[in-house]
C-alpha cells in the first residue's frame, strides 16, 4: 500500500471515528450556549461579566447560534468562559467509504450512459444486466484509483 493510500485511509478513519462518536448528537432546541449555561446554573449577566461584555451581547450570541450567525471564535470564547471546551466537526451522514462509493457509482453511470448512447447510434446496445455489470466494474475502478476529478461535476 502506497503512502498516499495510507494517508487517505488515516483521514477516512479519523472522519469515520468522529462520525461514530457524534452519531445521534443534535443541537439542543435552545442551542448549545444557552443549554450549557442553564445546565451550569449560570445567568446571562454572570456569563457576560466573565466575558467582559454586556448581557445583551450574550443574549445576541445565543440567538445568533440558533440561526447560524455566531462566529466560531465567539462560541469558543463563551465556552471557555463557562469552563467548557468548544468543539466543532463536519461529518458525513454515512461512512466516508459509502460516500465515495456512491459518488463513484454516479460517475460510472454517467460514463456508461455516454458510451451507451454512442453504441446505440451504432446499433450496438448492451442489455440491462451488461450495463449494471459495467457500472459496477467502472465504479470499483474509480474507488481504487481515486481520480482527481471524482468530485468534478460534468457540464452539460
């Protein structure tokens, strides 16, 4: 196994592990900032004092979190002021390998469709079984080679 494949596997493993750890985790109805503050029994003015800001600023940050308008830096500062650690993650809905496989299948279908159109013009069509076999074969090849254009969308 080449170094590129080892590194790619390490990335996939890291993302898959994070995804598994966060499985089922969702943002609380009131957002993390307000939920944790309430769990700690800390008032808005108390958090504001720890941050050196106004209570209105704390309230705004808590509201902004709910609409995605809070900065990562604000989340980090507020978490630290509550004696917490701020963590964020981007994780796929399924294992990385499945996301790649689905994309490879899509690319393979596009390639087979294009080739199939040309073959039909020459009266050389493939059966549905042959088409499915060819899509699987090409998708497997794509996954193994991981071409640089895997995530490039076809124009057109």
